[in-house]
């Protein structure tokens, strides 16, 4: 028994059934032509034991290629009337005697393959109207298969792009200082992943694409490992990003278990939906007991900030840059920040503001009660050496939920 058809393949099969029954032929099929081989991807056949999905044959020996080359017409009522057709292997076995074909072209004009039907007997009734029917059905088939084809092309492009990064040990990791607003003293640094500039996409998009092709956990773990490598070179804590899904993997737990957890702030993005908070708590509990602190990132930019915070009971929340930018001149933003600070401090949670770019923003954040700041105003992401400021730093104590 062959593999189960996808939904798109079944839709194509329905079109083929329409073609075969309308023309009263033995077999109808959608083929993909790769330049050397004809692949019968979907087949509707009255004789399925002989003609079925997955059959291949040399492209140059097929009726389809001869028709595309102009050596045969698209509608052939009687194959015996055409010496070029009789010279083809399938004119002898399985003794094809009537044939009609239409090209399948994608939206950009690229030839994908052919939409064909044939009979084992001659059919003097085949005519141009039958060619028109096949062309309409071929166009419908193209509409059905193109989304999946483009998705597979995109997947291949992503995998090919990520493979060298994975082979090299993961993304480049830089550090950005996190400072205490009241004193300007650096207390820690966030480890940020960087990918080749020519990709032209931010890290969250790259990680999202990696998860979409099944490489997300591996890429995140490599980034965590490279972030952890900075612990020996900098003072204070290092803030590291991980998705909830990756955190639940055994590989991630093993990686974290070998780190000095009292110097690690683990950031979970507020954008990432948590499917099972109980499972997340079960993983985080022992780690937090050993000193790991937890932060919720991007607060204010996602779908469920307060719920996320209440359930995870983090040590730190990081206010998203979209709320920080321009708050010194925007009373609404300022009020929102003050509300978040009041809520956080009431829960004994520290507040870090991200994306601080000006002295005015830093001053407004301090007035609003924000504890720490991060952004270009305090330092751009860079190598470890950029953080060597000679100023003693404090490592905040973690809080473990009761």
C-alpha cells in the first residue's frame, strides 16, 4: 500500500479523475519534470496496479517531452498516425494509443510539469475542446500545488542558510550592558545573537525560521552555549534568551545545570506562548533553587503580559522598547511604565527598561521608578572587552516562588 496522499495531492487527484472520466480514458496523471526524469506525482488510473503514484521514467522518452518540444501535438486521437509517437517506449508497453497533454506552469511562468491523460485504445473524438479542458484543469492543479512547492523551496533555503552557522557552532554572541539607573553602575549584560548582515533579518526572525524547519532547539542551544562562554570573562550576571519550548528540552536542562546559575538571568520572551505552565515550573523549580533568576522579556509588546508574569513569578521584567521610546514626551507611555513598575515592585520584581537611547528617556525612567536600563544610551552590543569598565558590580539575589 502506498503512502497517504496529502490534502493538496488529493485535490489534484480529484481533478485528474474529472479529466479521465470526461475523456473516457484509462489513466490521468500529474507529472513533475526535473530536466532528466518525469515523476508521476499523482495518478488516477483504471489499472492502478500498473499505473500509480511515484512512477518515474526518463524525461526524453516521454510523450510529454515530445509534445513540449513540438514533435507531437497536444491532442493525439491515434498514436499510430505519428511515427515519432510510435517510436516512444510507452507506445509499445503499455501500448498507449490516445493521448492529451497540457503544461503545468506556476504563477511566474516556470514549467512545473504536465497534466495528461491517455487511453489504451484510439479515440477519434479527441479534439481541441479536450485540449482546452486539460489546460483549465492544469491551471487549477498549478494553483493547488504552488503553495506547497514554494513552502518547500523556502524551507530548503532556510536550511541551506542555517547549516553553515550550525556547523560553525552557532551565531556570533555579543554583549550589551545593563546598568542601574540610580548610579549608572553596570550590574550585568545581555547576550545577544547576531547573524550574517547580508541576511537582512533580526535574530527573532531567524530563530523563528529555524523552529519552522526543525532546527530551532539546536540553534538556541548553540547560542546559549556561546553566551555561557562569556561568564568567565565578564563580571556581574549574563542575561540569556531561550524560548519556553527549548527550555523544556533535556538538552537545555543539561546545559544550564553545568553553569554558575547565580550569575545567570534567563529571559523568556513574552511573545512566546507557553503551552504547559506546570511543565515549565517543573523545569525551572530546581534551577531557580540553585540560583537561576528568571526574566520575562518584551513585556508590553505581546499577548498576555500580566498572566505570563503572575504564573511564572519572575525575578525581573524587561519593558519592551516600544513603550520606552519617547516616554519622556508622552504622558500615556509614562503612565503605562509607572503602572508596570508599581505592579512589579508590589510583587518584588525588578524592572529593566530596554531600548533606552537618550538621556531624557533614562531620566524619565528613573523618575518612574524603573530599576535598570539597557540600550544604546548605555552601550551598544559588542565584544566582551567593551564591558571591562573596572566598576564593581552587584549580583542580585534570585527569588524562588513559594
